[in-house]
């Protein structure tokens, strides 16, 4: 049933992509509306992607912000009232939205080849090109801590997040299962390759819930700028968050925090076009532009998210404003990635509703 629902759209997309002008911006194109994540991330996108696209194609870019999730998209598609042309979406949510028929197909031919002519499917990392999405970067959910809260011994392992005897003080965690479940099981010394097998059982979920319930003075956050603010105000001593936002706080505001890279949860960030987008041709042109090697490198010079293309990853150099070596701050750097967990996005897409319901039932009484 699902396949039948979006085959017509797929055929239309494939036919539209057979000419050399497959990603041309239509004449007198309307402004492009992008739904993204706000904060330092959006500012980096404005400088590396949105403003250059406007300059190249004379198309204004308007940006709305959200905190992820599919609720608004589902309602907009159901009401036939979609106002966004492009959405910046995590790969797990893009996979789930694609399965629900909420997104337009994006054939791999839409992505430009590498500068040396290598076809896009060979240049992008494995899993970066999906039926309805094209990955543009790899970010990490990490834990950061205040240096002045631990003047002696400092946290070095993700298990230290749960050890409030050695590292006392309030914590802040995102109000979703992802990262929290993996970190909880890692604290029991569950091998990384066994995480999702164990989380597929009620026993594994209960173990994770018990570990999270054991945290004293736990703050739950939803907006991406909240963990930085809580750390800055001293309301918590450790917080989960996105590595790019923590980097911005350390570099641009000199906030006394450090990133704990152990256990970082790596995930692809993607571009998608919602079904019924008002300007799909312009949206495809933007995605082709924004996923070129040149633009991925430009974004990585503003915020430390790893490019999703081999040709771009090899070109990452310094921070555009400070001259810091950005290779040392991206999640995919070999040193930072030693204890990384690759998010099993297919598992989350498959189990999202059930796991979220159990997560909220077990933990949302803890405020």
C-alpha cells in the first residue's frame, strides 16, 4: 500500500530529473522557506549556505525553527497546508517520514558529482543517499561539563554521567530516548555492538530506564539552546547537547566547558522536501547546491559537523573566524570517534512510537 502511494511521485521526480537542468532555479522563483534548528547552527547555515544560494540564484531564503519531530509535518500534509520547501531533518526521522509518505522522493542523481567527477553515490558516505533524503553532515549528541565544577578529577567516560558520587551536581538531558538509552546501557559496560539488540528487549529498556531514574536533580530539555544556557547559568554541571552548539559556546563566548567525546552518538543530518511543498523545483535546486563538496566544506568551517562526502571531509581546515583547526572538533575525527556510537536510525524509525511511549511512561514523572 505504501509503495503504491508514492510511486507516482517517484516517477514524476525521475522524469523531472532527466535533463541537464534538473536543478535549475525556475524563473521568477518565489522565496525559499527552510525549516531548521536555530541557534549557532542556523547562523552557520546562513553564512555557508543560505546567503550564498541567494547570491547565486537571486532567491531569498526565509528560515523557520523547530526542535525536530514529525507532528507538525504530519498535520501540515494531512491538511494540505505545507508552508516549508526544505526541512533539515535527522536521518532517523527522515526515514520514518519517508515510510509514512510525508516526503517527496529525492533520486541520487540530484546530488552533484565530486569536484574530480566522482559520481555522487560513490562520493557520499554509506547511507547518505536515501529514497527521500540526502545527508549533508554528521553531528553528534554529546555530554559537556563545566570545568570549574570538577577542579580535580574530571569526567572521562560516559559512565561518569551517572556517577554523582564522584562527580556531584545536577544533570540535563534531552527529553527523548535517543542517546539516553545508549548511554545508560554503556554505563553497565554493554558492548556498543550489542546496544540495539538489548534495547529491542523489555529487559534492556528497563535497565536503561532504571539507570536514568537514578539520576538526582535531573533537568529535561527540548530546545537545542537550553543545555548551553543551563551550563552557563550554573544550574547543571553536566548536560547533553549537540557538539556544534557546545563548540560555539566555548569558542565564541569562552564558556568554561569541555566536551566528553566518549559515547558520542553520531547521526546524519539530511535535507528533505515535504510532500506538497510550495516550491519543489527551487527546493531541489537548493539541495543540489547545499550538498556540493564546496558547500559542505564551507559549513564545516563555521560549525564542527563532519561533511557527508569523502571529497569534502578531506578538505576541512580551520574555523572561518578564529583559525582553530576544525578537524580536531568534528565528531568523525579519529581521536574523537574512538568511543563513538553510530545511531541505528533504522531501529529508531522502526520502534519510534513504542519506545517513546515507554520512555515517557517511565521517566516523565521525574522533573
